[in-house]
C-alpha cells in the first residue's frame, strides 16, 4: 500500500490535475460552427485573466495536456480579432525558471555558492518551451501560407494574416522565429510569386519590408551575412 502511495506522489503532476472545465471552455475552437464574436471576446478575457493570475497552470494545460492544440484552433478563427489577439499573446509567453529564495540553503551550505547558482528550467518547463517554439513556427508558417497563391480569393483572410504577421514584427522576441532559414525562404518564395499571387503579393512584400525595417538595427550582422 505504501509503495502505491509513493508511486502516486512521484507521478507526473500535470497528468493528475483536473482540466475538465478548461476543456469545456476551449471546446468551441474545434467545432465547425463559427463562434459568435461576443463569445470570442469573453473567451479572450478569461484566458488573459488566467495568464495574469494562473500562468503556470494555464500554460501546462495548453502546452502539455493539450500539446499546443489551441494554436490550430485559434488559427481556424483568425477572422475574429479577439482570437487573433489571444493567439499573438500566447506565442509571446516566456517560459522562465523559477527563482529560489537566496536564503533557501542548509546551515552547512555556502550562501555565496547558493546565490551564484543560476535558476534552471524544470523538465516540464523545458517541454513547455519546446512545444511553444514549435507551435510559434507553425503559426508563422501558416500565416505566411495565407499570403501565398494557395489563398486566391479570401481577401479578408489575407488582411488578418498580414495584420498578425506585422504585429509579430514589432515584438523583439519573435526575431529568432521570423528569421529562421525555412521561414525566410517561405517569405521570399511568396513575395516572388507575382503573377500567380496578384491578390496577396503586395501584403507579403509589405510584411517582408516591415520585418527588415524593424530588425535591421538590432542585428546588423544577420543582414550582412
């Protein structure tokens, strides 16, 4: 019996949490029916409040329990401004190690050694960081695809994707994502698809210009290379 209790205590803490209410709240993102704008606004406010007050719990749910599924759900409803705004805010989240109190050391330990030790990410935090990075790249590539010849007649979708990408350009934390080789190649490919992409090409060119303008002073060596 004691062994069973010990096994329960050492099990993955994320899997032991009850996320049934969050599952219910997020369910509408994966349904075929287009959600009402007012409900999207309420959903955005709920999620942002949780990010402010229960960030670790919410990110564990979204990135570990759901495995980043929410990003695909939000991309499906990009035409709703509140959901597009939430998508951007989620990608902007930083997974940071928890700082320990400098007085948390044993009587026999050296305080100076303890203070010099840098906090490190836990195994769960590292997994969250990896999922967030992968989903951020997926979102960027998906938005660029909406500026490609694959989207020939939905101008509203083009405008939403263009607005989101330009918002990303204004955030320094997105530099490494937007300048990944595969992302840059995709941007250039879309920009060069002139005849077959008459509707979207100006927006793609504007995005590329904005990207260069925003970051050229922050990393001159990248553009020199």
